[in-house]
C-alpha cells in the first residue's frame, strides 16, 4: 500500500493549511494516517505484541527470525568489525576479546556514524519492522539521528542508568516520546555478555533519573538476553543501563536513534549522504536523512517544493528489495 498522502502544509500556496476542510488539522491528518495506514501495516507484520510491550514496558525485543536472514547477521557483524579495525588500527579478537579489554568508555569501542562506511548497513534504515515500530513511537516524519556501532570486550565500566531523550533540563517530558532507540544485536546477549538492562514501565516517568535512583534502582533493572539478529526497540524515555562484560569475546551491536521531525539530529546525515546512495534506496530513505528539511532558513522563506517532497507518505512495504524478498512482499 502506498497512500502517498501529503501531510499538512504541503499544498503549494497553502502553507498555513487554509484550503483544507475544517476538521483536517495537522494532528487529525497524522492520526488518520496512523490508524488507517501505519496500524494496518503493523498488523500485517503481526506486531501487536510489540506495540503492547512498548505501551507497558517501554521496550520490546523482536526475534531474529522476524527481522532478517541469518546470513545478513554475519555480514553486518563482519562489517562492524571491519569499521572497528579501520578506526582503531587493531584487528578485533572475537575469540578472547583481548583487543577490547577494560574499555574506559562504558559502551566499549564506540563508533559514531557508521552508516556510510559500508553499503551493507543501508537496507536497515527502511526495514519495515524497525521503521514501523519507530514510526509508531515518533511519528511519520521521524529522522535518523544516530547510526553508531559498539564493540565491547571483557571488563570495563558499567553504563549508568539513563534515558536517551537527550533533554537534561526539562522537568517533565512531553507524553509522546521525542525519540526512539534501536539496538540491533550482532552477537548473542546472554548472562555475562555485558547486556543492556531496562526498568520496565519507566517510560511513564518522562524524566531523568534522580542521583539517588541512579544507585538504588539498579536491582530493579531487567537484563535482556536474546540471540544475535534480535532488535531491541525502545521509547527513548525508558531508563536503561549496561553491565560490564564478564565473558571472553566481544559484544557487537548497531545502535540507532530516531527523533521527531522538528528536532535537531545528533549526527547530520543530509550533509554526507550521496546521490548514489539516495538513488539505490527507496524514497523514504531520503526523508529519514532529512534531505527535505526546510530549516535552517537563510534569507528565503519556506521552500514549498522541498516541503512537499518531504511530506509524501510512503508505505512501510516500499522498502529495500532485501525486505521485499524476506517478507515475500511481491
Ligand atoms: O551498551 C548498551 O547496551 C546500551 C546502549 C545505550 O545506552 C543506547 O543504545 O542508548
Ligand atoms: Fe542509552
């Protein structure tokens, strides 16, 4: 399904929406798209349980068999390890993890903006399930804010309890999540692996943990144990932490953050995405890169054509061919 609806303000000469029928406010159009377009597709993908998890726990774990073919998990892990070697000059030791022992950084070797380092990462940006659940959390006009990778070895620091909202000064966050986070596991998460752990239901607090909670809530945190290829998706308000790794070997993870379309992204993708990359990906890829963002203004007012291209709505199934094969969409 491709409804190709345009969101408010996209009509040429109708920046303020004055030509719309009286009830068609911006939120009306957004909600209508959610219930008639997005929700139907989420149901086709059998994601009801994951929507319930996001509502109740603030996070959900989608198993590998629902996410990707086994061979692709290996390709992604190899690609992350190649980036690791390129950026550090050291060949990662997957067996013992001795190349990554005792990292001072609580995420291990933390690599920013890996998306354009290998084309193998590109299909994930329009993955129907990942993008579907992210859009459920942060709206159709969500933007890719981070595309990072982590390689964590034995020892090292604990990652303290935090949320990923990024707002350190507002007392109470808005009721809708402003961002959504995804961790795609490229190694098995099991006891001793240095896994992520969540406080179920903490998305409802909509605030930073207090200094006392940083310590006292630790026993309440629920670790995630799940096989390589699983995707953990969460409302960025959900409190989480990561334990130090005790086992030998390496924990390998891709990390994505998506923010609502009115926010500033943490990495800039529109500056570095090339025309070739845009041409080989579906149209929503360019929207997620913020290619049609009309801000910041110079001396010119809003570029209506750009806004129009940016507000076209595409189906989740208008995705990378890899997923069309995997979900037998054609
Ligand atoms: O290292 C981890 O498991 C946690 C990463 C994290 O905090 C995040 O992806 O937001
Ligand atoms: Fe985090």
